[in-house]
């Protein structure tokens, strides 16, 4: 199973859908609006989408808590 970076987790958390497929679609839709000067965001999005395609729905559901930051008081 691929390892998601902290930045990928934050991005996925922001564009999280109801399931893995919806999340992938949300990220792909967002990527259409990335401008040419946002190459870092484009690479990050591509990497996150690729990794999401490499896991199962069950794996996605099991790790969905990892996609949100840990807000400790």
C-alpha cells in the first residue's frame, strides 16, 4: 500500500468525497483549474490521485481518519 505524505493527506481531506471514487473525481476536477504557475500543486494532486487508485475502498475507509489533521488543544 502506498504511503501518503502529510501534504497529500491534507489535500485529500479537503477534497474528500463520500468514498474513494468521489474523492478521486473531486481531485481530478480541481486539477483542471490549476494554473501553469502552480506546478507544485499539480504534482501533489497527481501523486495523491495515483496513490488513491492503488488502494482498495476498504483500505481507503480504514485510513480516512489519516486525511484530517490532528487538532490537539
